[in-house]
């Protein structure tokens, strides 16, 4: 099977698993493959995707829902099994400054594939009057 076909099959498998999964999330889920949550300070929208080499990653946007800026947002992705238990964890940084009411893109490479994923913000740095 050609590499392009294998990548397509892998992507379809990831999307099918994501559609069947019931990831543990804070807040409502969108009706599309993207998942969104709001924790009061940030709104995060994400979806599983594949790199050109076929590796899984979680990609999306963090939006600052307040007027003050923040910097260096730290994210955590938990890989979940069919019972909702965490079977893997990955962390990443959305580096740089995020102004009030602005958004920034992030990608978190995921080493362990699961039936679902949970994304959370685990920290950020104050920037100006951001906290």
C-alpha cells in the first residue's frame, strides 16, 4: 500500500475513533470533529490531526476571553482509553504573547493513541496586567 494511502487510512481511523469517543471535557462539545471548552479565562478549540509523516497531534486555538494579555500558555493533552482513564499525557507550550481577546495556534504531538483526548490549560505567565 502506498504511503499516501496509509496516511489516509490512518487519518480516517483517527477521525472515526474521535467521532465515537466521549472525551472528558469541561464545557460543551461542538457538533463537528473539533472540541471546545471554556474555563472562564480561555476558550480552547482543538481536533486530532495527522502530520505529513502520519504522526498524531492535537491542533487548535487558544483564545483569551479577557482584556489583559498573557504569555507562554502551557497545555496538557491526556490520552483516554474506552473507560475514560488517562493512559498517556503530553504537554506543550504555545509560546509568546497573547493579547486580550486574541487567539493563538497550538500543536501538541501525541505519542500514545487512545479512544479520546482531553485538553487543558495548566498554566500561563502574566504579561502586563494579564492576571
